[in-house]
């Protein structure tokens, strides 16, 4: 049988320290293999993300290619707009400017004014 003093005294394994918290078991350090595996995994993921950022669907190379194509299309559009403006100006002159209409009639149709003479000069080949 136990005495009262022995019953009140806690067992050694249940002893609580007088100051501070109870000590916890130390966490074992990860093994070098595990640490290397984590490092390799993180390196692989980083490489995959960088490669995807460079050559993916919306990657750096595709963005640069799209910007170049945009610049080419913008330059082509500017050239077509300039040509369109020149053609509109020519249409305006051909419909309203009598001098332009006369110039086209003389050059393309060979028309002349009344009282004018047309001289046609032909080169003659001389054979020695």
C-alpha cells in the first residue's frame, strides 16, 4: 500500500518543471538527401517557369514577335492611307479642275484644241 505522501508525489515521468514551459522533443534535422531533393525540385520548378515565361503562348519571345508584326502592319497601314489620300486628291482634281482634265485628255487620249497642229516624229533606222 502507498502512503499519502507517496500518492501525492507525482511520478518522475509526469514531473512538471518549476519555471518555463515543458521541454518539447527536438525536431530531427532533415536528412541531406531530403534537403537535396527539395532543392532539385525547387530548381526544376523555377526552370520550368522561366522557360514558360520565355517561350510560352504569352511568353517574352511571342510578345516580341507580336510587337514586330504590329509595327510592320502599322507601317503598311500608313503607306496605304497615304496612297488613299493621294488617290482622293487625284479624283478631286479630275472631277473639278479643268487643267487636269485637259492634261489627261491630251496625254492619254491624244486630243487637241481646234486650230492646233500635231506633229508626229518618228525615228528612222539607218543601216550602214
